[in-house]
């Protein structure tokens, strides 16, 4: 169908504009309203923000091997409900995505599953064991957009350097979950007052900072583009800021939960507050928020990590790490960053659109005439309670259940097709 979108506040980081105007959609493309044929459906978007549909660089879709937690189809449904057009799937499936068949499976399954674009990442090492590099070149040719052993940091410096050299030669990017497994040991929560209060083993912030600094040294030595996943510690931000000032090709992301919460917010040993990296101190949280606000951290990403309720019921010590995030990402990050006055709507949209596109070296999503009609309409002031029972995801493991947030995606157009969210 053809549409006239009337009266919205149109926020387009690619053009650097934030203005009230009308948009037209014809045949899956954005057009000027004057170019609309007769009979176009008029949609009144007064009071709403319209932006390019969002991109999430860090999503766990669990298929193959963990379909009780999520499938590619259910994950895509959750992504669309959250305002996302594109997600980058992590390779820690069972089996992991360490050969071309795994890459092709995710691409084909996503094509069958719906309207969300799934971009596979692939493993750096075989079986994510940190011992032998995968065939990085073949994986890239098959469609892998990035390389990561997500959740299993490559600890061997020599192997990581070799991986970076080959990834640099491919012109690709290495994503790293920076975590020193030796320093982490059996920790399950940030090594702070909350862990001591609950009698749980802690994960020191230095477990992240040490690997961030290692990765930055290797990126400087190899010229490899490096993207640091879900930073959580002030020391990591300091190292990242210095590296960017030195001109290193390094970017980073922050998650909604690390922006909104710290370990003081954990109400008790509730496994829905267990994630890796963990919620850190209030000072660490403030450092992450400030880094997003000033652009040192150029991307937001959910680290959507679904787990079935049965596994999360094992208690904080033994439950798996991770929380879902696709369906609450807009609400939580708007509240922490925009409603709190830390950044403008234009900059906030940039962290979800042009920032991720730059990491992947893709064309920046735009609302200019001639561009694909992939956009999301967000109600900035329609308060709603987070109700996990209505999630499209198969899993419900969120720390935000019962909280009230004011900004929510309410409509999306994907290649010109309208979806009410």
C-alpha cells in the first residue's frame, strides 16, 4: 500500500535533521508527499517520533540447539516489536557458528522467519574454545559480518593477534566480549557491596578492563577494526577514550541494563539481574551513561540473551547469565538518556542507527526520498508497565518487569509494509 505519514516529528541522523514534516511511502520506498498517487492511506502520526528502524549489533537468537529459549522466528518477532529492522546474531549456538553451514543456516532461516534482517556473526575460534582459528575468509565469503567468540574471550594473545591480522586483511571487524576468564573465576555478580551482602562470589571490574587494554594494544599493532561489546566499567571507558584520541579504529556499545541499573539496584539474589558483564557500581554506570552521551560509546545494543524460566529458577549462583532486551530497549534507553536530559532525541536515534551502520560499514539508514521505507514510529509519552507475559520472545528473563516507562514503539514500516506494534 501507499501511505502519507502526516504530522510526525521526523528524526533522521543521516541527514542531521529533527523536524516536523510529512513523509510518503510508495512501493516500499520513501517519497516526497507531492509524489504520492491518489488513494494513498493517510496515517496521522501527530505526537509521535518517526526514525529509521533500529539496528541491534548484539542479539542471541539461540537457534540451533536452544530453541526452548528462542528461535530465529521468535527472536525476529521480538525485534520487530521493539522497533528493529536489523539484528546481528551471535554465534554461541549449539553447534556454534564456526563453519559456512552455520552462517548459511541463519541467513536462510531468517528469510523464512519474517521481516527482520538477521546478519550472522561467526566464531573466531573453532567451537569457541580459543585454540584454533576458524576459516575466517570462508566465513566472511558466506556472509558473516563480524567475528566474535562472544562469552568466551580468546585469552591467548598470540592467537588473538593472528586473528586480528586476518580480519584486518578481510576488511571486517572483530567484536569482543572483553572478559578475563582467569580473573572472573566463579564470580556471578560485580565484586562489590551487593555481592558481599548476598554472600555471592564477585567479578572484579578489572576482569573486563584488562582485556579491553589487551585488545586495544593488539588493534594498534594490527590495524584491525575492533568493536568492544557491552562495556560496563569506568576503566574500560577511560581506555577506549584514550584509544580513540590516538586514532585507533575502535568502537563500543552499551546495553540498556548497564545504563539503567547498577549493583545497588539488585533487590535480592534474583537471577533476572544476573548478566555478564554484571551490573557494576553506580560510578561505573555513570561513566557508561556519560560515554554514550558524549559519543565515545557510539552504539546501543541489547545483548538480548533469552533463557527459559526453568533455567533461571536455579538461583543466582547457578542460573545462566543473561537478560532479554529487544522489546524494552526503546523504553529503557529513552528514559535514561533522553527523558533524563542526557542527550537529544537525534543523538539517541544515532546510537541505534548510523552508529551501528558505521561499525558494519553499511550505508547509514535514512528517511530521504528514494530510501527503503524501513522506519519506526515511537510514542514518547504513553506510559506502559513492562509486562513480560506479552513478550514476543519465548523467554521472560528481564529485570524491568513491573517498571513503568513512557516511550514505546507503536508502529513500524518494513519495506513499506505497515506493522502495528
